[in-house]
C-alpha cells in the first residue's frame, strides 16, 4: 500500500466549509483520513506543506484541445500539464475537435489518452456539430461521455434542440449549451456598444445571449432535461436563469474566468488575445458575474481554455480567431472574491471544486476532502503574487487574455489520484 502524509497544511474543504490546520493521509490514490491531530504512519512518504492551503483539485467544466486533428494548438498531454500547473485535476474536454467527438471510438480515444490529470470527454450533441441531426448519445455515454454539447455553437434549429433535449432527458444525460444566437452574432467581433463603435468593430449584441438562454430554458422545462449553460456573460442571462430556478427547474450555469476579471474596454488597442466567445462585456455585466458567483447564483467558474495557433491570433481583430488559453489562470481568478473580502476561501473554491462535481454527478468524492474520496489535491499559496507571462505558460498555445496582469495565488504541487502531477 502506498501512503502519502501531507503535514503542516491548511486544510480547506469547500464541501463542508472546513478551514483549519492539520494533516491529510492518502492511501492508494484515496483520501484515508485528515484532521488536526493526524499522525503520519511510519511507512508514509512525508510532504511538508509549509502552511500552504491543501484543497481539492480544481474541476474545469470547459476545456478545448486540438487533439484529435489540430495537435499544433494543444494536445491532451500538453493540456494536462497546463491543468496540473494551475491546480486543475479534472478537465472536461469539449467535442469541438477535428473530427468532432460525435462517435464512441473518439470518446474512448480522448478518455484513454495519456494525461497528467483526469480527462472527461463531452460528446457532440449533434452529428458533426452541424446542428441538424442528433448524435448517438447513448453509445457515447456508454463509452465515457459525461455530458453532451455542441461546443461554442448554439443549435439554431429549435426543433432539433427540443428533440435532443427530449432524448437526453429520457436517459438523464446532462446537456451543456452555448448561449448565443448564431444569426445575431454572425460577423460580430466584440460586444456591441460604444466601445465597439469607437474601435470601428462589428458588435455582438448582449441580447444574442439572453434570447438563447430564454429559449433553451423553455425547452428544458418542456422536456425535463438537465440543462447547463456552459458559460454566461450578461446580467440578463443570469436574471433569466434565476427566474427559471425560482419556478423550480434546476438549471445550472458557469462563467469564465475572463468574464469575471475583464470587460470590453480591456480589448484596448485591438488586443486579439482578448477576442473571446462570448465577447468581453460591459463593466455592469462583469460586476453582475462577480455578484452571481459570490451569491451562488452562478454555479461554476470555468477556464474556457481555447488554445489558438499564433497565425490565427496575429491578425486584424475582426479576422482573428476567438478564444483564450486559461487553464493556468483559473485558480487566481477564482480567488478574486476571496481577496476582496466577499467570501471565505472555502466559499471561493466551491465553483471550481464541489459544484462542478455535483453538476457532473461524480460519485467518487471529487471536489471534496471526504474520507474515501479520490485523492485529487491542489496545494497552493493563496496570497503569493503572480504576474501572468505567456512565455512561462505550459500550454502549447500562449494566447492568454491575462498577459501582464497581476494576481494572487500560486500552485505549489498538484496530485491527481494520489500521483504527483505538478511540482513548482
């Protein structure tokens, strides 16, 4: 039996609100025990945490890679290294690969790919991500798909969307959707408004998000499907989701780290690394996202990791690709509400640990420090300063929207199922 004893740690468990000094024992990839008076077995490997925070590893619900098909952007292995460096121990891989993950064999390929962290693939909701015909969800679920999505594409055909939700509901599958009306967003480059007008860029109206949110909520209420909005960015969308919850429908939603920390003004002098989907919004919407996280109205924070090759980003803003690398900056952005005093550290970690685990209905204790849980662990210093520099990122693509910005929160070590995945 392999044992690791983590001593001199600040134990933080978001699931229970635990925040106290102590030790934690891992046996054969599972958490065996923890507490302030825990004694390390004589045969255990000792890891002295030096007073750092020991918390469950982060679970990222929205990660894109280039594998299969576009490995020059990101492989599953390189995404795993970047994830581990950010304290992320589980990544939910989006189906927007080349070819898309709309086949059981591709789901198995991704699930079994060598990676420093756990990989949970999401299957395509429609064949080829074309929004016309449902995919074989049942077969993909049997092969390891944890949810179904069409990535960063909304299904325009309402009838197809209803049928997909009805089928998913019959098997209790989770459906994660992108909230953006494709016709209103077509040709847009950034948030519609004064800033876009001054920069001479075509805008994407905030209403494009709210319209799809309202539509899909109604369809979920008709069908009874488990619906998750992969990321929202506007106060109007959050209001619609809150209203649906008040009516009794358990809809969940996430916000990306970028939409918590940046707004449309940060596009600045046509900074293409900040061309994201959905686009960075007005400051009022950014504040609404922060308030939604602290109030618990937004369930999860995601990296929305979308690595892009340099040749697709180093173009005029309107022609540049959407997307930003985010795995290695998820933790410090998630800690922003803690550092401004809005929430406790345990509460700040809920949207990146226990809440995503509940959305996915993981049954192995992921996202907690419960005894018997899978030993996915992040050890970090929440107050350590960090300046984001693209050249230090482990992701194969370096298109971070946070280049040059200062945060607090540095990962020291990451363990996935009890195995060392990253060491600073």
